[in-house]
């Protein structure tokens, strides 16, 4: 692998690829295509103008931070798509549902279901006619409340996607605990729960330590398993600034993602006119899926070797020995593990040469301030927690946590997924200040730990879960074992989905089922708040008329169900809270005073206000009271070993989707257009497997549990990937992932390293 100027531009010319940079004209064309398809009025321009700005509304797409001094257009391609998608002129009315049975709609694609447009009326599933029929809000609330009162509270699950505001999330979590359970899984369980558990174990904080100012001041950034160009494109602006001031960016990812290769700023006239772009990564290494532990082990090994040499030659330390002594534990055990691991083992498991790892490690050693950045390529692995531990090891060696311009920075997906955890959506009682809840609302919160996403699925399969309330999202489509889960879903007594647009989860119903339409964030007339990836709290206020006069805000829907379910409590004032969200923020401040001091007064602080982070202050809330070095027991984050014919499948999102929402069939940044039914593999692997480009194949699960799982109809497509690696789209590949195949600590499904085999389909 090259480690000169070609390192960020090399590509396999025999594979499909995209010639242009991330951003640029391609990004503008992508926005224009969705604009023409979704919106038929000029008001969307004003909406985009206010997006992600103080006093405006916050994007419902990714959780990247909002700067204090925003660009003229502070939105990216996918953020604009999400807003235009929410503001579509299409409507899914009661007349639409009368014309189409649920069974018929199950045959539609994900894209076509959402293309029906915004939901306009509360609906009840009528099993006799197999259709949704309109119902009044009052009837819906009373019926749902009656069903919940008839059930054991612990048999109900209250799921939350990552888009609900802090105000709604706080009330939703309170509703669950007043009702009598902690069954509060959220979308974090499917993406970054490995961070919440793994990072907390070694630093004491469940979130990253960096702010935007750190990114503007660092000397180097090390990226692992994060696709900036598709998942958080606005991050490319500070990355471009960093490169131009001389910071080095080193990337490890199985896929050569365009965003971390080169970027053309759509807001720069010079770059748009001249087609000039900025090379982002100075070194881009294609690690094998699950090989990040080995990569970081190699970096650490080189740093320790260089420390030994420097000490012998100069009597000075490369390591920050004072920091290690004062602030860390278990360094000697970690060092012994590194010393015992051979370079041959590291190269074999990572797929990266010792020489390239040395180049990357030299950048680390010569940089005074380093940030470690990672995404779901790390968290969605069986041993993802150990990978996070290794990245923390690397940073701790030179004191790169808890000082300006350095730290660890997981990049979250959905816009408020981190904030929901902050204000109480958690299945773990020990993460919630029960003493304050008890004092505020005069009740005894339930002490039993609730279920996360995987455990909720297990409960649905074994019949112990009888009700599911979904606050947004597309749960059934997003989870592993989809076919088995869909079959068991209808055995539940009650399913309720709160949503803006139709998706597949709304077609898989319990005995009693309701589909409740809510306002979008740009339609919220009161201010709401959310937390971004860098722990900044932002206010958001919409100015768009709701898509239908029959819509209610999310908080009003949660309150309506809660009032119909719970006995009266003079301290629980649902109507007052719905009428004035500021009162909910006062409750959040009273419950979490250290994070939300003067909440209402700081609502629209430019750039948001920081909730704080003890690890950033070098206060380590761990078992040892210090930041903890760890010694991994494996070099592979995969859950099963390699075998002949077994591949490592990574599930991927196109730049024309967000989570399970499919905007279209153009994965421009990978050079794939018009289809999602593809199997990506290197030309060398295609030849070795005796396959041909365009050949239709199936993938079968090879997890070793004897259960047959299969996805058919995939066209073999040449793509630049490491040996033994396949790529295909999420959520289409979810049926291949066993429910038990997840990170060992967090139970996050391991969708970035799925063991599979290829089966050629008969002609």
C-alpha cells in the first residue's frame, strides 16, 4: 500500500467508482433531484436557509454539530434531502389506505412506501378488511391506554428513534417509569451503544470528549470505520480547514469512502468553478473488517518501540509518563500484551503492512495533539468494545485525552440519539437520577433493569413482550433476524407507531395496532432542543405549517397516551407541559442540574451550549478512578474465525439514504446507480470465486449456529475492497444477521462484520 501523495487517490480501475470528489456539483445535483421530486413550492428555500442556524430549526438527519458562525447554507446534501423529504407535497390520506390493503403494501419497496408522502390522520388497523381506517385522537388515546392498563407493564416496550427532542424524550422516559418499567431501548442500541458501554468502561464517560474547537486545533486525526461523506458531510468543512492549516488525517476503513479522500466545498466559488478539491487523508489504509484492533495494536507497538529507542538515545520520553502515572491504570498489563503480539499477527489480521503502520504511527508520534475518531465500522462488531479500548490506549500513551486539541470523538448518526440517553431514555436504572425523579413526581421508579433492542426482540420471540410503542423509526426493518421477527410481531397484543411517513414497520401489526402521525421538526411551533455528537445542546424552532391539520406534535401524542394510561398525579402536569415546553426544560434542569443549568436562558446560544464531560476534565469515573488501559484478548473484532469460502460482509448505506430511509437509487459516491441489489467484491475475489461481473448470486449466513438465513438476487459488482471482504446494502442484508451476533458488552448488532458464503443462483 502506498504512503505518499497517491495514498488518498489510488483506486482499482477495474471496479465501479466515482471520479469526482465528495461535495461539489454532484452534491448540488443530488439536492436538486430530491427537490424536484418532493416539493412543488418555493417555501423550501426559506426552510433550508434557516436550517442548523441559531433561531432556526435543527436538521433531523445526522448529529454533527452546528457551528456558532454558520455558513450561508449550513446544510449538506443528506440534510437537505431529509428536510425536503419531510416537506414533501405528497400525502398518505385515509383514501390511500382505503385503496390498498396492508398485505398489498408489504410487497412495495422501502422507497415506494415512503414515496406515498406524509401521513395525515390517526389510523387504526382493521384486521377484517386488512386496511388502516381513520380514528379520532381521543378514541386512539383511550383505546391504547385501556390496552396498556390491561397488561403487565414489564411486558411493554417503549422504543425511541434518534429524532425525538429532549423535551419529548424526557416525558417519554418519565411515562415509561410512571407506568412501571425501564424497557426503553432506542436507536443507540443498534449503532453506538458500544460507545456508551465500552467508552464509559475505560474513561468513565459514555460519550466523546472533543468539541469543535479541539478539531480546529488538533495536529492529527485518526479515523476508524467512519464514512464522513455520506453520514456527516458537514464534518468535511472543519476537516478541510484542518488539512489546509497542516493537520494530518490518517484513515483506516475497508471501503475507500470519497469523503475522506477528497472534498470540493460547494460553498466555495473557486472550488466550484475550477473543480479544485482538497485531498483529505494523507494516508488511507483499507483494513480488513474487524481488523481495527490489530491496526491499533500495530500503532501502539511502534510507539513503544520508538519510546524505547528515544529513551536509550536521548534520555527523554516519547510517552507522557507523568500523565500515565497520575491518570491511568493497568499500563503494564497493556504493554505486556503489546510486547507479546508479533508483527506477523498484526499484519495478517489487519491486512496492512508494517511499513504503512509505521508511517501512520510516525504521524501520531510527531503530533502534539491527536484526536481519535470512529463510527459504526467500530461499534457494530462482536468485539467493538475492545476496539474502542484499544483506541483509548493509543490516545492515553501520549496524554491525548483531557486537553485542548486532543481527545476521542465517536461520530453519532441520528440527530438526537445521544441526547435521548442524556435525559433518561435508558434501560439501565443506575444511569438515571431516581432520587430526583422521586422528589419531583412523588413516585417510586421501577428498580428492575429494562430491555435493550436485542432483548426486546428476544422477548417478542418468546412471547414475554406483549406491547410495542414506537416513537419514530422503522424498528422491524432495522433489526437483525427480520424474517423471524416479522413472523413473531403479529403475536403481540398492541403495536403503536408514531411517525411522519409510511414505512415497513407500520405494516407488521399486533392484534391491536395504531399509526399516529406527528409533526416534523420544521413544523414544531414551540422551541425544542437536541444534543449533537460533540455534546452541545441546541434550540430549534420551526416555522412551517403542519402537513395536515390533524397532526399533533410528538410531545402531545406521548402526553395523550400517558394521560389515558396512568392514574392522576398532581405532580405530573401533562397538559401544562404540552402547552409550554419551557416547563419541561425546567424539569430537565431540575433532574440534571449539572448538565442543564439555566437551560431556558441558554436555549439559542450560537453553536449550542456544552453539557460538560468529566473525562475532558481528567476526572475519571471508572472503577479504578483513573483512565484504564486494557489488554485485548483478540486481534479480530469478528465473532467467528476465517474459514475457506467464508467472507466478511459489511452492510453499507448509500449516499441516497439515511438509516432505513431510501431517498433514491443513486449511490453516486460509489459509482452505483439504479439498483440496491448488488454484491460488492474485489475483481480478484470475483475471479478467485469463479464468478462473473453481473452474475446473480445469493448470500447465506455462515455464523455456525445451523440456522439457514439467505438473501437472493444480488448482482456481482466489482468494487475496491480488501481480501475476504464483501459489501452490500443495509437494511436489505439484515436477514443474514443472527440476533445473537452482537458486541459482547453492549449487544449492538454486529452488522459490519457478518460471516457469509456466496451461492450462485441457477440460471
